[in-house]
C-alpha cells in the first residue's frame, strides 16, 4: 500500500447489498470522494471548479473485484494517475481499494475529461491547473500524451 491514500473510512449499513457485502455502486462513490479529496489536497477545490465553470466528467469506469468487503470494515482508497494528455487535460486514474487488513479489495479504473458547465461541451483547463495535475501520484505505467 502506497502513501497515496486519499480516502479512509468505514463501510456503512447503507452501502451493503442483499448479499451482505459492499454494493457495486458504493465502490464508485468511495473513488469519487477520494478523487475530490486528492484534488482539494493538491489545491483544486470545488470552489475553484465553480469559479471557472468547469467540472470533471467520466467517460469510462471499470471495476475489478478482488476480495469481498463487508459491513463495518474500514477501507482505504489509493489513487494513481495512469494517463494525462497535456493538450486537453484528458486523464485516466487507477484507484486501489484496500481492506483494513491491507488486502486489495478492488481496482477501479476511470477515463475522464473536463466539461464547460455553461456550454455543456468538453473544454481544457486553465494553464495554471496543469502544475497542480503534475503533483498527482503517478502509476509505474504512467503515460503522458502531447497530442
């Protein structure tokens, strides 16, 4: 487990499914919160998104289950940047969800971009935000695109 943990918390009753383990959509919720925490920690708050009228969107979300997560367990979510396009800030993240015993419970991979919230079209980010994105922890397989 790396030092790139951006969410830690307990699995709640409301996040459990009929099989008495973490429901599939709760994984996405944990990862979304971890991304928000990460961006805020690095200097990009929701207030800054609102001022620029820009929001992150996802095109793809892939969930790979490894181990069952149950009620009252504590989990941690690690985030790694796997791909970044320097021309338009399209991004890919890998989230690794760990059980409280350190076992990998799941991997969630997402691809996304930035949406102009007024025009409802894809947009680039302000130039100064690229410096912030450079601070995101990177996967060993990280790819940087310049096109």
